[in-house]
């Protein structure tokens, strides 16, 4: 007997429906489900107009690509205007989260981040994919994208030609100085701190009390409902708040503190392994992926965790310049350095560096076929990050 179907977030569900229609009843759709569930899809890379990933089947690995149209500048303007009228969407965007309504074309003036089925096409390095027909590899990628969107909706946003930060800045410009209205709450009545802070920045300052009024306001405080937060939970919250405050005071680029980063923060704690099963259910990510991201978080904080899941989009110029710097450094022995998605990879020696969301380069070493594990030593200099990856790889025997 099968259990009830899992309810997908709006954007993931919208993608699943469009992707299903785009496959046009192909038998590869069902085969792709099994491949994705068995972990055949490697690291997913997104860039404007396409989503790609290596897909391993038996003894071969193919590069599958899903092509989709980018939204035009006018469409982004229309979408931003609609989102600016929604206090919940404003709060989510400024807190670096994707609003649920972004998948609702009716809410967003007929525009949805999830593309229509007719705007989705496929290609792959396999014989079938070279003719731009749907193959098992591309189908597996489509299902993996749906899973990815349950925890990282920004992946589809980038493929449609926009980043969360840019869209948030656009929306912020539209609502700057305006009162967004009542404080929004989740469906269960919860108001998130990030939403409160971001909305407070847009509220009109309150007038000072009138000293001529002879009234006294009395505040009444109620006890928190039992049971209250545990001491260790309060310690985690305090430590995390202190770390964010230090980042702000130092003027360092803010790392992505979203819900996934908070999950990784708990997993990276001494007792974090006890929460692994719950984290897997909450995020929809495989255990192996969460374990790798947990290591990345320990090495580089939230940005290290996100870099483990996927490299931040980088321009070809940035990648080529970083590669040239590495090649010109005589202290670094090279095999064959290539640009792989948004990463620089030396497959001969089994090392890789990726650009993180905080602008630093993060080192990785090969773990198994198609799987990379984060290493310590993230820094602004790609050469030093590459050296750190080489040092970690040299300390671990091949195949381990």
C-alpha cells in the first residue's frame, strides 16, 4: 500500500505540472522518476535559459539540459509591481526567500516563474538527446529539479533570468517609503522575525507621544505558554544572532540565512545527527546531500552549505580569469583545469573550486563518481582555494 502523496510547495508543483506536459506522454517520464530517486542526477547547475546536470546511468554519465525561455524586462517589471503590492511577498523577498505567490500567474499579472509547457525543451549528450528529444537523462533531471525547488526555489528563478537579490532590490525600490500594511503571518498564525524586521524598515516612523496628554499607558505581559524553548535551542538562537551581528558590523557580504541554512546550522551542531531524518523530511533532500552540506556549513557557514548544494552563478569572464590565475601559479600542479558549469574542475587530480554566494571560492575534492565533498580553506583568492583543495586531496588516499 502506498502512502498519501506528498504536497509540493506551489513553485515545485507548478514546475512538475509544466514539465509533465512538456514530456508529451513519453515513456522516459516514468523512467526518469526512478533514476532521480536512486540518486543518478548529479549537481544541478542553472544559468539564464537552461538547467543542466550530469546523470549517471549504469557505466556512463551524460550531460542533460533543460532549456526554457527567459522572462523579458517588461515581464519582470510587471511581476515586481504585483509583488510590491503584497506585504507578505515584500517581506519574503527582503528576507531572501521566494514568495509562494511567485508561482501563481493569476496573482502576478499572468506571469509565473514556472514556464509553460511549450517553453520547455530538452537536449542531452546521449544519442536521443542530441536530436533534442526527451531521453531518460533529461526526464531524471526534470524530476530532480522538482525536488530541488522544494527547498531552493531560487534555482528556477535564475534559469528564468533573475536572481533573488536583484528582484528583491527591484521590489524594494517600488515600496521604498511606503507602509506595506498589516504585519503578515503564516497560515498557522506565525510571524517570522525576518519578516518583522524587513517590514519595519518600510513602515512610516511613529510620531512621538504628545507631552500635553495626561494619560498613562500600561503594558501587560503574559507568561509564555509551556513548555518553553529548551536552553540549548536558546543558545543556538543567541549564537546565530551574534554571528549575524558580527557580520553586519564587519561590513562583510551577508551569507544566505534562509530556512535551509537554519536546518544546516542545527545539523552541524554536536547533536545535529539526531535531527538528520527530520531534516530530510522537511527539505526533501537526500541524506547524502544533507551530510555533504552539513560539512560545507562547518567549513564555511551558510555560504559553505549553499556552495555545496550548488555553485553560485558566475560570469564566463570571472571563471576564465580565476582559471588563468591558477594556471599561472607555479606553486600549483595542474592536470586538466576545465570550466564545469559554474565551477573550476581538475578531474585529473580530483579537485574543484566553486564560487559561493558570499563571493568567496570554496574548495572541493572528489568523493565518489560525480560526487564532490567540501574541504576547508574557502577564501577570496581562487589560487589559495585551489591549493586548499589539493592539500585536502593529498591527505586522503585515492578512492576514499
